[in-house]
C-alpha cells in the first residue's frame, strides 16, 4: 500500500493571517490519515480557522489542498463535495427546520445515509424538535442537528469543532460511539478540534501553539 492511499487530505504550505495575527499559519503542512485526528490548542491558536481553511470555506493566502488527489484550486466543487464542515455557531440556517437543512445536503453528498440519519434523530433526541426552525432550538439541540448531518453525509473528510460542547451526557456518549466507529474506518478521515482529546483511538494528533 503506497503512501498516497494512507492520506485522505493533504495540505501543503498553507499561509493565512488576520490583521492582529498576520502569520497565524505560515508554511503549514498536514497529512490527514483515515480515522480520527485530534486538533488541539489553546484559545486563539487558530483551530476553527484551520478547519475553515481545510474545508475550503476560507481561502488560504498560499499553499495547496487536496482530498483523495482532488485539488481545491483546480476542482472547487469536487473538493467541497468530499468534505463536511459547518460552524456550530452559524446562524445561516436558522430559518430552516432540521429536515430542510438535511435535505439541502443530499445533492452535495452522494453517500448520504438516510437510515443513519433516522437512527441519529432518535438517538440524539431530535424527534420532538423536527417541526421547529433552527433559531427556536437551544444551543445544544442545534448542535445535534449539525452533528447528525456530519455523520450521515458520508464525506471523505469530516471536520468537527468542539463536538461535545453544550451536549447532554447521553448525546455525548452517542457522539463518542460514532467517533469510535469512525476511528476504524479505512478510507474516511475525521478531524476533531477541542481542548481535550476524545477518549478514543486516534490516528494522529495536531496541536497548535499560541501566537507570539
């Protein structure tokens, strides 16, 4: 098995910065293997920014990104159809009910697992909230809607930002079980950004350092 088959997402020489952090990322490279990778780091080290860069939502100032050999620069839509990312704090979908949000993802992700979505709707206690628009939901329930999507879409790369935040204990256990299954997947990669690594088998760890 060659090296390429062991890398799902490859980032090379990424550069990005903000006005107050002009060199947040400089020459940053990453090879994301199948399974679960933990992305750690203190506040303001760039965890969410890195997820947005890898998703292709935020344009890097330099460098390149590929998923399974598909380049973001050359094939934008083909790249984005292989990666799932949603900012759990977003208000972009607030006018939608959960089913409408999930339906909006089906065309983008051909491996969308309808049976798994139905199972997660029950496991995460979402059934009673299906008639409600997302803006009516609590922070934790809204996050569950996004998490159900994250695992149902079947993307080659799934990027999760603090997936346990605001969740009740039973839902945390559901997400942990899903990540344990993901840890053994031979061809899909998950990156979990959080302050503490989840208690599962990790394929890799990436820790970002404080900006000086």
